[in-house]
């Protein structure tokens, strides 16, 4: 229907937009994308999916391009342009998946009891398909948009580097609001924790263990640090709380200590091996996983670690310990929290429409998992939400699926959200 023929009221506009969508078509779009492998061991990694999406959108008359990010791996970027000057909404989804693992028929999407199974079904190709189909529907219905509707299908989320989204943030396109299609059970997610990894390297002095007092055990020193972490920093983190996320947390994830000249024996630990012994350990590394809530800065967390180490050093002049931040990759220094204002129109409209179309409780939510939405939000201050079909609990599992009935609902909510936010 051409734009000039559109009915005037919001309700009739919505009806004419929704007439465009069919369950058969969203199912076909989703299964076509699921049938293309895009995990780290697949030929071309994500690029075959990016090409498929570009061609799908171009057949609908929508501008779509590949953007190489690294080593031939491509984002796909599309836009339904408004006349300029209006708000710009971005649909964003990662187009990589985790490898198939032990999943049965991972690239032959199949339905059992109303559930569509395949690797990437909920995480997050169904979410991507629902964004693409919403865009296609808006184009076909000729819904007039005052601002741009953008789609960015990005690489490298599952490897923890988020290189695809970082490339969008660095090079565009720019947006004023972002919806990331991770599985949210069709709820609007406005907050999640950030996560960062640290390491504390503790140095001792090795000596023959028949006279251990001649040396300094790095393991004993690490034990003191770990006890202090548990008694002070863990308690402090757990006292800080966010209304949607609960408390921050700190976990000692691993401890490895040994004598350098016995390292091979100490770390192999095969059956029948000679136990490491006869030497006082001079190396111990503590691995830490810190989950930040909104309001906790990276500087604050690091300052707390350093303050604790300084206190311990004052009590013990033999304590040699160094804190190291361990980023996922040089480009992604930190995984920040997501903290979008629950009263922003993006959130309010998503809640209103999801309630109307799918009966979803109209309350903004926080979730325990991390998403690229946090990068748009923390690096550019862009209000960003997570919204998509499927349940995160089945992501990465051998039973990964998305409920078929959520595909069309997610499409309609995406389309109505874009029409509402970008309408003149
Ligand atoms: Zn995901």
C-alpha cells in the first residue's frame, strides 16, 4: 500500500501494517537464517549470514550493505531512511552463534510441539529475523517514518569481543535509541550487570621445603589476600544493590600456585604423576570475576582492590602482589553494565505495545546476562533495551529453541514500536 493510501488513525495504521505479516513468512525467514552456520568453526564464520540478510532486504527494496570488520568477517547494515531530522531507531542483533556442540540437527531447523529447534534459535537468530521482518513490513506497508530505522547485524558477540558492535559504535550508523534482540521472553530489559575479569599475581621466594622458613610461600600470601577479599570486598559488593538487579558480586574464580621450577609437574596433574613437592611455591595467581551494577565504575572497583592490597602490604612487608585487569580483547576494555532510564519513551512504548500485542507484564526488567546493549548505552549514552523472542535459559544449550508463537508477536511489537517512535 502506498503511503498516501494509509488510513489516518493509529489503530487503522497498525491494522494495515499487521496485515502485511504472516506466520508462514516469519517462520521461513527465521529458518532460512538458522540453516546457515555462523559459528567460529563455520566457513566464513558470520559472513554467509550477512550476505543472506543483505540480499533478503535488497529484494524488498531496502538499502543494505556489508561492512568488513576483520579478516573478511562482515557486519550487515541496512536502513529505511526518514526524511532526516527525526529520531533514529536501531535494531541490533549478533549474527554469530556458539558452535553446535552435541545438539541434534543443529542446522536443520525443525518444529516439535510448537518449538523451533536449531543452533541460534533463541540466541539470537529468531530475534534478528523478527527485526528484519518488522523492517520489511514497514517498507511494504509504506509507513511514513520521520527518522531512520536502522538494522545492524553484527559479528563476534559470542567470543566476548563484541567487535561487530564496537565497529558500529566507532564508524556508524548513528542512532538515538537501540533495541538489541537477545532473548527476553518479549520483555523489555533495561538493566543488566557488567562483568570484568582481574588477576592478582603473587610472588614468593622458592626454597627447598625441608626448610620452608628460608623462603616465602606465594600460596600462603595468596590465601591472606583471598581471605581479605572474602571478608571485605565481597561483603562490600553484596551490600550495594540495584532495584532490578540485586547486589553486585565478586567471585574468586580460580587459584593456581606452584614453584616455577616445578611448574610442569604441578600443572599436569595426571594420574600417577609425581606430586609437586620439595619446593616452596614462589608463584600464585588469583583469578577474579567482578559483576558490576549500574553506578559502580571501573575506577571504583580497581581502587577497592588496590586499597585492600595496600592495607595487606602495610601489615606484611613480604607480601608482593600485583593487580592486573584482563580485558577480553584490546578493543573491548570492559564489559560495562546496562542502565537505561525505565521512563524513556523507548521503554514505555515497548512495554505498552508488548502488553497490548502479547499480554506481557508492563514492567521494565533486569536480567543476569550481558549484551551489546550495554556498549551503546555506556559508550555513547544511547538509551538501549534488550527485546527479543525466546528464553535465555535455552541459549547455548543442546535443546536451544524459540517458541513459534513468539516469532510473529516479536515482529509485530518491533514494527509497532518503530512506527510509534519514528512517526512524524
Ligand atoms: Zn546472544
